[in-house]
């Protein structure tokens, strides 16, 4: 930026713009090359061989043709205008299924944190709507620090993959797509977009239609090209009309302007709110200020914004490209300034941690980086806010997948839509050797999904360790409150829950939900100890399910935590048998503690939710394609769709999809179906699932697809009562 300021004195504006564009182009190319080389390092040798082979060019993507559902951007103004996206095979799969869960559709009146996801051009592992196979895929799980999430790419219309919208909405975070024009092509697009007032309005309406149909919350507008001053009135019309249409179609939606082109048509980053970009700010919901601001710019911008100072989002580039404080591990330096000046922040490209492979691992580096954000900015989201509340601590990626304690998939997967509510676990940069650590884990066996919360370390007898998990603000009504949680432990390790309630008059009440061994050990440290009932004592899967109910009418649940302790020596073995010599530890060293929390469920109904029986559903197969192989086997591709017969929309967040391949055993003229093995195929977030090239071995006569309905409280319908689609496998291929 300093060099550009010096050059501005000697070079005309056109030449300066050309230099600027060349610099950006070089940076973008270098950034993409760096990403490619980085990702290539993680590719296994077989994949490298494939890349080096003389394989034919892939078939061009045809959005009309049935294929594995993907998310993709709109790249041309013609496709936006024609509404061709809605004719795509992939459109129904890209609808988000989770409404915003923050209790209010409008942003709070305080400094806010906007996070703009820009990583390697977008549409990586997250493009696979039904999930991918990279257990190490990028994800964000610190949603309790974020107010707004923007999906950004250098395509004309970046439509957020539904996985981001689903998990962000679950945590109360708004999601925006991006409309961007840049380079020479972007100028040509703007010439057509801004040709007339009517064209400006029409394209604004097309963007509104997309956001409403796909279920996200608005747009970031990045008009990053030089314009003629005569085009500015129509640009204002575009911004104003889009804002009005979004607000009328989706109350609480957002349109945010990026600090780029000014009211005189120049591409001139102001790096603050000024008279040259404020006219755009005045007709939308906020401004994303460019990154090269100086220390006094936030306070100057706040003064210009007046009572809308929280709508000023000062940019911070995590890669550190000209940003205040240098970004990277010093991102919090800029955040501290913004918090002091009482304006909002816009963090750009937090995927820096992942792309640059910060040591020692992505999990640890990600937690460390976001802990600096939390230390500077503070927690912005609280949950639970509504009931039922369920968390299985899943981060949307893992090495296996479980349903009700039973592992149904043994292999890598990723699907951010599957994220459970993420706990507020503080990062400890220097844990002491004997301290208990709380670690979100995706490798140990899980009760549900692919994640769990592991507590491990050393813990003396008669000592307990407590860890906050969630900050809540849910008001409890007259109905009883039912808690269910799953635990797997060893070495006489015990795990319970700690709850904090507050009354309308400020009274605080603490309650511990503990296994039976804890009543006498911890009762003096809390207002009340309640012994949890064992619903499923150490099943064959190793999980023990605890359940309890209580009445807390008029109280607000403000905190959920975990409490770790050991049973007294004289008690003997715990509910779960000791697996090591720690039960008879005579060395004097603190014995090893190890317990896994599989899930937490809070609800106001006994047992699980009601699930309509199979007979209540209409299930159909579409786009059915069979292919026969030379060895007598076949492959099957099919789109399965389902809906309730009464025509009502279902209120279920997702569906587990299984397949049974049934073989016949013939004895003369008699045929008997042999017992089939159920295979897990994946998770559907909408009432449709596409199976591509399913292998059907010889001898299989029937294919049965089971659609297991999942409740918001974590309960699952019995598979034998679930809707299904059955196909005859002896059809001609």
C-alpha cells in the first residue's frame, strides 16, 4: 500500500489500476498454486500415479444429468437471468434444511464478528452435498464466536453449500452468499447488469429468489471494477432493490457492501467509511471495509456511521496481506483495536490455518487460533436456547460413523451438515502432565455420528475435575426436563453432568447428575446431587446410558458442564469394569482417568419423539439406471424421494440411509430369501438421496433402501418401522 501511495504521485490513474490488477492477479495465481502444491503433498502414492497418468479429460459437468449431488456456483449473468439453476438435477439437494436457531432473526446491537470463508476457490470437500471421504477435511466448529458467515469464491454468484448453512443456522449464525464482479470480465458483466434501472432490479430479484429458495440469509456485494459515473445510479438501484426485496422476502436478512468501487466510479479502497462509500452503506445493511486500515480508521468510521456503527465490519485478512496487525497468529491484534473502538469485525480467510498446515495438527492449531479470537472478542452465541437440545460433539468429519452406539461405517467421511452443537471447551496451550484434558475426538468409537468428548489424564481419589461445556439461556416451563447422556469409561473413572440454573430473582441453583457412586463424595460442593437412572447398563457396545428428569419451572438453564471423578476405593469396581492395574494402584501416583461422553440430550418428552410409521410415507425411485457387468454383477443408480402422505412438511432434520441386498436360496421350485446385511450409505438432509453405481453381486434378487428418520432430540426411528423403497434386482440391465 505504501508503494502504491508513492506511485500515485507519478503515474496516472489508468496505469495505477493496471498495476494493481496485475499484482492481484499474480497473488491469486500464486495463492492457488500454493494450495495445489500443499494439497498434493497429502495425496497418496496411488492418487499421484493417477494424476501423472495420461487419463482422458473428464466429461464436462452437465447440471441437468443425474449424478452425485454437488454444490456449484453460477458463473454467468445469462445463467442467473434464465433461472437455469432451478432446472438442475442438483438444486433440490442444495436446499438447507435447518432454520436459523438464534431465537431472533435480527442481529444484536453490539460489535459483531463476520467470518468470510475464502479457501482455494471454494467448493472443495464441502461441495459434496451428501458427504465426502476426507476425514481431514476443513471445517469450522467455533460457531459460538461468530455472528455472520460469508461463503466467498471468485465466481460471479457463490451459493453457499448447504452444509455450511445447516450447521451455521443450528448455532444461530447467519449465512451469506457472494456476488462479485472483477477483472475485465467483471466490467462487461456490470455493463449489462447496470444497463437500465429495470435490469438492475431484475438481477437483484434473481439473487433474492436464489437466497430464499436455498435457505440462506443474504448477500455480500463485491463490485470490484472501475465503472463510469453514469452507471452509479443504477448500481445504487441494484443495491437498494436487492436489500428491499431480501428484507420483504426474508425478515432479518442481510445485504453487505464491500469497500471497493466508489460513488465516482473509481475502484478505490477507502479502508474506512467515507463520503465516497457511505451512500452504498446507507441503502444496505452494512459495509465490509477493506483490510488496509490504520489504527484510527475504526473510530473515524464509527463517527461517520453514527448509530449504525455496529454495521461497519472492519476487514482483517488472516493471510496478513496488508492487514492491520499482520493477521495470522496476530489476528487478535486487530480485533483488540476494533473491540476498543466499538465497531464490528470481518475476518477474511480463516482457512489460513488449514491451507498453510500450521503445526502440530490442524485440530490443535485451529483450536489455538480461535482461542485468540475468543480471548479478544468474547463469546457471541449461547446455547441451548430452545428445547429439545442434542449434541453428539460431532465436528462433521471422522473415521467412522455410529448410530445409537452401533458403528455402521468403518471408514473416513466428511459432511459439515452432521455437526452437532459444539461445546465451549477452552484451549490450553500448556497443559500440565497430570491435568485432565477435554478433547473433541473423531477416532475413538462414538455413540452417535463420528465424534465424542474424551476426558483423560490423571486424577486422584476424592478429587473431581469440572469443565464447562455449554452456556445456555433456555427458560424452563412447567413440563419436566429430561436429561439423557451416554458414557464409556475405564479404570474406575466416573463422569456426570453439572447444571446451573438461575431464577428471575437472581437465585442460582447448581445440580449434579451423577452415577450412584458420587452422591456422598460430591454432595457438599453443590446445592443438590441427583443420582441418574441407568437406562442401558453397559450394553454390548460398551456405552452406559444415564437418564434423569426434574422440574425447574420458571428457572433458566445457564450452563451445562461435565464433572469427572473416581469411585472411592472401597466401592470396588465401577459400573464399567477396570481394564488396567490402576484399580489396585499402590505406587502413590495419581491413577489414570479416561472417560468418553458420547452425547447429551435435553427434552420435555418421555422417551424419543413420535415417528410416523412406514405406512405414512410415499417413497419413490427416480432416474433408475441398471448396468450389467461381464461377471454377472450389476450396478444400480437411483434417486430416492419420500414425503408424508398427508402432504405436511416433515419436521425431521435428517435421515440415515441404509441398503439391504437380499439373495434367494432356491430348493427346486421353492425360493427362500436369505437374511440380508444392512449397509450404511450416508445421511440425507432433505427428503431425497441419490445412490450412484451401487454394486449388486450376482444372486441378489431384491434391493431394499431403508430411510431411518432422525429426531431433533437425537432419537432415531427403528429401522424395521422406517419408510423404505424396494426394487427387484432381476430387472434387465
